[in-house]
């Protein structure tokens, strides 16, 4: 059974992706800085603890999984929301933390996995970006900048692997019913009396909606899909 690594797999969207990929027949390696042993047991996969911003840890993880199972898929899903503040008040250390967690981790994952997948002549990488990767949102400088950056990285990587059997895509969820969105909305409400996300004339999505998109992008059905920005937002972005 070929392995799929899912980073941030202990989180809400990550766990849904793990469950879905396991159901689709992948050997799922759940990676997070928090324990995911319970989830891994439930889905018959394995849990690995790692800091995804650490190059050595990412390289070891990817190499070991590739050696043991063959690396069929990497889902770069780890992410943090950072602060909700106007740029003038946005703490520099928070900005750096968001960029390191949301962007550097993806760069490290691509850097470790792409050569192995190219050598093997197959493999799919999906990065969980956000509709904040193609739209601006006031008071979310770190998050919006980081998600634009990973959409850019996806395009570069997709061009570098085009025609090799390897594919690199991004999934761009709109607001999904999760702790992260509740936290952003609560902070925005306190700051300016408006929720950041409720402006969209569509209901929030569910974690399973994101998992279904990821499952498609890593499947052979998506063999001709490379460099895509796969928006999963019920239509909010085109409103
Ligand atoms: N929740 C939403 O509505 C929404 C919308 C669009 C995009 N996204 C994106 O989806 C992804 C998952 O979001 P979520 O809502 O499940 O968040 P979450 O906070 O539930 O999960 C994130 C996980 O990442 C882990 N993590 C953070 N930093 C880490 C590090 N350095 N090393 C290892 N693990 C680390 C956390 O422990 C956590 O389990 C994120 O990239 C997020 O930006 C979420």
C-alpha cells in the first residue's frame, strides 16, 4: 500500500483528510507536532510527531516513508492563522511565525519529496492553501501573505514536474466550520465589530468537503490536473 503523508494531520481538516485517504486505500502517515496516535489507530495508519518547520525532521520523515512504503502523496496541510490586527499593529514575531509555519514548511516538504517522486515517475502533492491565497482580507496580513505564497510555490513546483508523472496542486478552502475560523471571527468581531468571513453569501463548508477535494487531486482520476487552484468555497470567492 503506497503511503500518503498528511501534515497537520491532528488538526480538524487534517484529520478529515486522513480518514478519507485511508478509506480510499492509502497507508496514511499522520504528521503533527501534537499526538495523533488515536487517529492513526482508528484508520490503520501511523502517527509521526514532527516540527514541519525543521528541515532535518522533514527530510528524515519523507525519506523514511519513501523507503518503507513508497511515497505516493504528500498533503501539505499544516497551517496557523496568526493575529487579526491592522498591519500597523501586526506583531513582527507573529508574522514570522505564520510565514515559517505556513510557507517554509511547504517549501521544505516540496524540496524533500519532489526529487524522490520524480525519480519514481509518479506522485501527487496537494497543499492546503485558502481562498486567502487569491483574495485580500483586512487585518490578516500574515495569513493572507502566507497563503498567496503557497499558491505561488504550487505553480513553480507544477511547472518543474510537468510531464514527469508527478503533479502538484493546491486546494483553496473558503471558511470551514472549525476552531481556526471561529478564532479569526471572534478576534475580528472584537477588533471591528465585523466577522472576517460572514460577508460571503454562502454557508461555511465542512471538513469533509476539503478532504474530498484532496482525495480527488491525489487520485489517478486527476492525472491531467497540475498547478491547479482548486477552490472549495461554495461560490464565496466569485461573489
Ligand atoms: N479552518 C478553515 O476554515 C480553513 C480555511 C481555509 C484553509 N485552511 C487551512 O487548512 C489547514 C488546516 O486548518 P485547520 O482548520 O484544520 O487547523 P488546525 O489548527 O485544526 O490544524 C492545524 C494543525 O497543524 C499543527 N501544526 C501547527 N504548526 C505545526 C508545526 N510547526 N509542526 C507540526 N504541526 C504543526 C497543529 O498542531 C494542528 O494540529 C491550514 O493550512 C489552514 O490554513 C483552513
